[in-house]
C-alpha cells in the first residue's frame, strides 16, 4: 500500500528566507506526485505536479526516486505563502491511476 | 463559481441521525471522491467512484454510504454508525487522468454532531 509522510506538522520561517517542505513516500511502483495548497478560507487547490516539472508561485519540487522524496522548495518565502500544504501520491488502482493518497499536511507560516 | 459545489457549508446533526452531504460537478468529470479532513490527520479517503453506478470503498468507509446515479452527483450519507462524524468533508472530481493531472476540490462541508 502507498504511504505519504510529511514529517513536519508546523514550519515557521521569516519573509525572504528559503523554505523546504519535506515529503517522503513509499510505493513499489512508479508514482505520480503532487503538492496541494489550502490558503485560509479557500478551497484546496493543486499547486504543482511532478510530471509537469513546472515552477508555480516560485515553488519547485523534484522527484527523487532514490530517496523516495518530493520536497517542495522556494528560495525566498513570502507572507502570502502562509498556508497548509499537502503532498499527495497517485498509484495505480486496478488498472487506472485515480486514487490520491495524501500526507497529513504541513502548516507553513511566513513571518514578516 | 462553477466547477464543483458542495452543500450545505455547515451541517448540524443530532446523535443517531443520518445526514446527506451533497456534491455536484459540472466539469464533465468521470471520477468523484469523498475525503474527510481532520486536524493533524490530513485527508483520508472515504469513497470514490470512477464511473456512474459504480463506487469503491476508501480507507475509512465504515459508517458512510454513497450513490452515483448521475455523472454530476455523488452524495455522501453519514450514518448513525459513524462513531466520530464531526469533521470537515471534501468532495473532489477528476477526469480519467486524475491520477496524473490532479483533482478539483469543492469548498467543503463542516459537519458537527450536537
């Protein structure tokens, strides 16, 4: 069975500092990895996915299959980055890859 | 806003009652999902449906039931058998590539047992 671990429940940084939100996964196959973000009083939304290799709002994440990690990074944190971040994994589910397994989330606070 | 709509936003239930949470989408997505969000627990999958008239149990299906009679709708019933129903419930949908391109989420329903 697949599993997603986000070791930090809370992460606090100062504005302008680098930030890294950790995500590790366990899955025997080839996973698809995602980061979702939930800003205060807003719905959960997709931030980025590893398949796209894109940078969204200055965030990047690289899939490291050797370390089974998908850490989210941003070189200079902004106050508006304060939110709950969830790492998620999609694994093959009976021939199709629908189901997402989420980590427990990391609450990021960026202080002025 | 269009996309995926959950109602009501807030719901209060008495002990021993069943309640039904609504989820409707106009994205023409095949798949729909129900998650439960608790502080410190992340999102846990309750049920999901890949196609009309078919659904599968997720990780915490006990005490819940669903139906998928229409592509647009995936209501969740929280039954009296659910021992700890107070939580925030999220509905999501995706097309067939949901596992590759991600989900669209609703704004959630907060259920409180009184």
